[in-house]
C-alpha cells in the first residue's frame, strides 16, 4: 500500500505545472502471463527465448521462466523465504541475480542478492547468497543492475526525492557483508533497470517514464515516457536492443517497445572531426582570432623607421 501511495505521489509530482502530458509511446503486447501464480511481476529479464520474473514481497523464494506464449515452462525455488524480492539482473548463461532488496519501512540492516540457476522444468536449489550493506542508512531498492562486461552489481535506491546508485564490490564475499559504495545520483523513484548489451548504457524506469544513463560515468542522457501500465515494475533490454516492460497484476501483459529516435541519437557516440590531409594548406584564422604579434612587429618597425627619418630631417635643417 505504501508503494502505491508513493507511486501516485510521484506521478502527480511529474505533472504539476504542465498542461499537456506527452503522448504514450507505441508498444506491442508480446504475451500475457498465463500462470495464476504470477500475481505481482516485479523485475524482468528477457533472455531471447525465455522471460524471467519474480513476484513482489510476500512470495516464497522462486523464479519463473516463461516462454513467448506466456506459459510458465520452469520454476526454480529455494527453501529460505526472502524478506522482499524486488529485482532481477542477468548473471551469465543459465543464471540470474535475484535481488532481495525491498525495504518499505527502511529498517533492514542489510539486503541480499542470490545467484539462481534457471531453465525449463521445475527444480529446487540452494543458491549462493551475498549480503550487501548500504554505507549510510537503510534504503528501499527495487533496481538491480549487472554490468554485462565485468558482472559487477549496482543497486539503485527508490526515493521520491531522488535515488542513489550504489556499486557493489566487483568480487563479492560470502564470508562477510559486502559494503556498497555510492557512485552517482540515481533515478527518482526507480522501480527497475537494465543494462544495454553494449555495456556502455543502462536504463532505469519508474511508473511513468525512464532515463538512459551512460556508463561508467552514470550520467543521465535522456528521459522518455513509457506506455501506460497499472504499476510498471519491470524493464529489460533484450538481445535485440528493444525494451520489454512488465507490470504487477495477475495475467498482466509484457510489452515490447522500440527506443525513441531521440534516445537512440543521444546514445550514439559523438563523431570525431576528421584531421586535414597532410599536404593541406592551413586555413587562415578568422579576423577576431588573427595573431596580434605581426601588427606589433610591423608597428614597431614603422616607429623606428619613421623616427629615424625625422631625426635625419632635423639634422639637415640644422
């Protein structure tokens, strides 16, 4: 309930002072979840053939593998019940990171990420889990990111007045808590995120819009609206570079949308200027950029010559 109230507040804060809201972008329904057990899809990973999701807080520890028809084809479960699972991130072939990172009351001493295998068919596993600790205080977090190049994890806190992006150690330890490190200001009220396959950008979403960031400097490049959803809490960049979006609710739709052209343009690297040919004559500088020393030298010579002429004339006159 708290998330819903804050979600409404966040949405209202985005439209205050505006008269016309941007049109919702076009999106296509890929499928609808057919499994009645998927009631609060929170977190999404699109692998190409399969879509992975988890239920929001209150469920047992399990990951659903769903095919493109919406049928659940595999469930991976584990014995220990999580506190509040909210997010997923790719962990390599056949594995996914599960983020037990939710904390609506901001009271947890630590959060947990688990490396869970997935596939077709049901299985029960004992996943490797890692404890993470925020450097300042407890935060609610629903966004877990995994750098596709190094595997390093990032957590984005969910705060209505501006979140923070935290980096986990590149090598996680199971022996002691792993301290997170604040690396950048994050998305306001983030509900999920995903890296792009190039490893140079990632996207973080809220309930109504999303922002693309550059990596590794975590600079926001461009924001754009998302299709209307009941309570959108899942986003994944597929291998095809398109965005896949999920939302809470039983039998809810998974949408696919292309990146808007202005977003694509913002993500393209700036074209480097071509160097001039080796035998090219240098172009003269603009008038306001001409060097001043020729004028100084010329003026000095004129002064010397003119002064000498005047002295010569005075000598003749005397």
